[in-house]
C-alpha cells in the first residue's frame, strides 16, 4: 500500500531522449526539482527544470517542457494524456510517522487519523 514510482514520461509520438549524452539538453516539468536535477546530472544531461504544481501531464501539450517527472501508480493518467513512461527514477512508498508526544497527548485524534488511512487503503485495494 502506498507504493508508486517517480518516473520520466514523454509524449507517445516523441522519439526517446538520449539521456546519456553529455551535450544533451532537455526541458523537464516536475514537482520534484531536486530528484529530477540529480537524476539528469548523474547521466550528464543538462536539464532545464520547470518547477510546476498541478497537472504535470499537461506541460508537454502546452509546450512548457518536452518531458515530465512525476509520481506514477498505474500509468493510466499518463496514457490518458498521450504520455508514456520511459524511465523509472525511483520506487517510493508512503509512510505515516507519528510524533511520540502527540501520540501521548492526543491519542484519540491520532488513532482516528490512522483508522481513516487504513479505511482509505482498504477502499483503494477493493
């Protein structure tokens, strides 16, 4: 539960970017500029980062960027927007961390929150 991946995606009709060439330049829209910058720097690619919030999948259509880096679960949102996943940067999971003091001072509120998360996960699994 809570597992997904941070991936690079590009329009379906676009040829795959050569992300190993040092002279490459790419414009990337993302909510995750640090992870994106590190990924491309490790490949020797000069990535211009366009830091966006919201519907990342629209960036290539609006000519804001040629590719995106975003969280992907099933990939259906990418497909619905004419994009395809070309590279998985990292696999990620979600975790709930509770402050010990909050757990002692507000146990009912914390337990209620945990129960809401459990219910949401069960609904998504069904």
